[in-house]
C-alpha cells in the first residue's frame, strides 16, 4: 500500500492556503488526515491511509485488506 507524492502535495497545498492553518500548529498529522479535512484525493481518486493500514498489520490483524484503507 502506498500513496503518491502528489497526494501529500495536494494536502500540503490545501494546508498552506488555509487562512485558519494555525489550528494545525504544533501537531503532527498524516496526509490522510489532511486529505480528509480538505477533501484531497490521490491520483486514482482514493484517499489512502497508509499509517492506519500499517498499524493494523503491526497489530496482527490477519484479515487486513489494503483496499479497506483507500
């Protein structure tokens, strides 16, 4: 599972142009979190959440399906 660089870039552009972006100060967020907030998507129209997927795999979820995290 992966996301394209453009996905992260779209999220960063949305953040940079947000007049209330200071609400994100001192926070660490994923591309998926920003994409959900700003309505961004990856090149294929999906919104991959790589970190949530990795956590599920690390937690040993045997039924983890990458498509459930797009």
